[in-house]
């Protein structure tokens, strides 16, 4: 079973090698890492090329397109049977890949979601469960439109699901929420693992997850993703 790890990088020179080290030690030679760099202006690409060479496939955006479009680009070219989403600044636990793959096989899962430790930039523990910390309670389609409980770096899915959710609609706020909602709507089998399988870094430099939206922005986001789901349903 071939694995693709999709990463969107942006000005991540400080953390990206630490993350890639934790990923690569769990992969086989035939597995792939695809990095779409969103027009970084620091040494991110130099760090990756200097440390990993041809082992990592790098695609650089010609302009800053944002994290959603960058992940869309990486996912679209991923050739693995199982696709893992990965942030540039986290750290994978040593048993992440084996644990997730076991659930795909054991339960015939199509999308697997797991928990995470919450840590700071120096990997000091802030909370033992991201799901508890962020109140990511398991809920249905409507509940996840109201409040997203899925986090991309804690998700993996079968390659064949790409046809359900790609391309990402321009109107969505979060790619992970979109992937999960479409999977729910299409009745795909989602398996939840309570075990934390990454160190999820929370610091001021995170590309995602640190900006608070206003009430009006939240309402607009819920309307937009609901309309996008309706369009996807009638395709």
C-alpha cells in the first residue's frame, strides 16, 4: 500500500526539517512526500533541498495562493493509495503511520481521523488531547457545518476519495472541513482513533488555526460551505 504525504509549506525554515525527519523514518522507499511551497520568502526550500534532495518532491507556487489551494495542488498529483495531510511545523509520533494504516485495513476505512498532543514551538506539552482542547466532538454533517471538528494534519484518506471533493470550491474556508463533509455526504466510512498520533504545534507562526473569525465571517462561511455541498450533491 503506497503512501503519499502532502505538505503545504510557507516560511517554515525553522520547523520543516524536524517535521520531515519524523515523517520519513516511517515511510518506505516507494512512498512519496509532495511539498507545495506557497512562495516562501525565507530559506524553507533551501532547507528541504539541502537535507532531503530527491527524496521529497517540491512544487513551488509562482505567487502566494494560500493554504487551501496549495493543499489542493499537492493532493491532486498524489499517487499513493493512502494520502496523509501534514503541516510543516508539527511532529509525527513514531507509530502514526502503522496505527493509521492498520485501521484502513482492519475496518476497511475510507477516511481515518486521530487525536493529537497540543504542544508549543519547543514541543512542551500544553494539552494531552487536541480533540478535548478544541472540543472536536464527533458529530454529523450539520454539526460539522456549524463547527468543524476535523483537523487536516490528523487526517488520512484513500486516493479514490479525491474524485468526490476535488477541485476545492473557491468559497470554502477550510479544506479539511470540506473533505470531511463531502465524505459524510457521500456515506464514506470514517474511522476515529482516540490516540494522539502527532505533536500539534500551536504558536504565533502557524499558517492555520490561529486567526479568530468574526461572527459574520462564521455565518458567511457556513452559508458558503452549505451551498457548495448542495452543488456537490447534485453533480
